C-alpha cells in the first residue's frame, strides 16, 4: 500500500502486480494496477500523529498488509518528491512547505 499524506488528508492505493507475477519491489515496475482504498482509522490516526511530531505536511509512507489484514509500516515516510522537474527548479520538498 502506498499512502500519500498532504496536510491532514490521507490518500491510499493498493498496488497489484499482474496475475502470476511475484513482485517484491514495485518501484521499478510500470505494469502494476493502482486501486484507491480506505486507510484503517488506527493507521490514519497514527500517521497524522507522526506527521505532527515530525513537523511534516507531506509524506508518502508505504505499508504491507499481512495475512491477518494488519497494516505493517515499511519504515520510510518518503518525505520528498522525487522528480527531475522539482530538482531542476531548485524547489524545496513539500515536506517543508508552510502549513498556513
């Protein structure tokens, strides 16, 4: 699962590989489907608490959902936008944008 937190809003998508394909690292694949999903309340509450504690307004944390349907945090908030356009323009990451 990939979540995107912007301010106080959380967006999430389930990433699925095509049938018969085992994927351990989805970052280099362009054949995955993306399905919008709801974030469990306890996960959303925890994410917003962590964002507040770290003073972030943007992050893109990843999760794995186990066989018991428990969301397991992968351990990286991905608080920057990676992309040549952003770097070329010398813009600061959204993680450091003002909140007001």
